[in-house]
């Protein structure tokens, strides 16, 4: 009987230990952390430079409550249009606050290359006015509730690229500047006043950008020890980032064409530039 009782005790202990081990071996179920949803807010803004009324567009993720870098985007020679606003939204999705600026005044747009050329020329030939309009956008961006005013960059397309580079060369306090399908024979060439890291993305088949101007531009950057990258994409023509380039090229008999590969590569290069510049 004593032996039987001992056996029963051993069986009971084995059962209890076995259950305990199974209980302890049960994996813990972790509660998944909800990902933050990006919610882009676009705001039309009005500002002014002297007597000129300017109409811009600011885009940012309103679900992000932290201060973030601000980026100015300067439009093509067509003026402040949907394309430059689309780029502002894309930068907002990357975590920045972006302002699509107005360099012509009153949100003026050109419907023909002859008008676009006149509008662009009126800005580039009057640098004091251009600087005031650019600075008005800088100050507006810095004051935005979502922006860290110590981290500012500027990018531009075509005419806008030339404007962005010229402003950086003029000594504006920018962490980075990027230009896409942009002329580099500028009214103010790179000099000791340049503070920004520089990125230029052009098409190798862009007849508006001469090899001589590129050589001169790079030499000026090298002479001051500037940190820069210059990309020239084989087969890419002018306006290679714009999906309306083919239509405008045919309509006005201009060497314009969208190039998806160059567009993607240049956008990736921009992201690398901004990450590097703002993390310093």
C-alpha cells in the first residue's frame, strides 16, 4: 500500500511539473505597435515682397508633431503650377515641410515659351528683386509651426534650379541646394559665400546646358572646396522630371522629354543629399 501511495505521489508531481513547463513555454503575444499614418496637409499661402503679392503653397504631415527641416521649391519657367505643388507633397511625405514658392508674383503662369522666357528673364536680370522674393519665402517657411528654422534647403527645376543655385551662391543660409535640368551659367557663380551642399541633376542630351558652362561651373565649385555632386544622365533631355514635357515639346517644337529612369535616379539623389545635409 505504501508503495502504491508513493507511485501515486510521483505521478501527481510529474503531471504538475509537466503542466508548469507547458505553461512557461507558451510564447508571449506582443501587442503590435500601430504605425503612424501620414496625413499631408496642403495650404495655399499669400505673402509679399515690397509691393509684390506672392502666392505659394505649403505641404506638411499634420500628424507629425515634431519640428522638421523646411524646403523651398522654385518652379520652372512656366510659373507656380500643379507640378511644383506635387513635388511639395512628395517632400512632405518624406517628412519635410515644403513650400512651393512664387517668383513671378500673383501666382502668374505662362502658357507659351515666349511669355515664360520674359517672366524668367525679368527675375534673373534683376537680382535684388529676386533675392527679396526668395527671402520672403524663406522667412515664411521658417515661421511655420512645423519647421525647424535652423534646417533649410532649396531645390528648383529648370529656371527654378538656376534661381536656387544663384540664391545659394549669394550667401543664403541653406544646408543644401539641388537643381534639376537647370542651367549652370549663373548670374552669381559659386564663391566663398556658398554655404550649402550642392546637387545638380541634368540630362546629357539637354541642348540648353552647354558642356563649357558645366566645366566652368564645376571649376568654380572646386576652387572653393565645395561639397557637391553633378549628375549627367545619358539620353535624358530637358525637363526630364516632368510628365508634361513630351506634350509641351511637341506643342512648341522644343527638345523636352520625360525620362522615368532619370527622374527616379535624381529623386533618389535628392533624398540622399537632404538626409546627409540635415543629419550633420
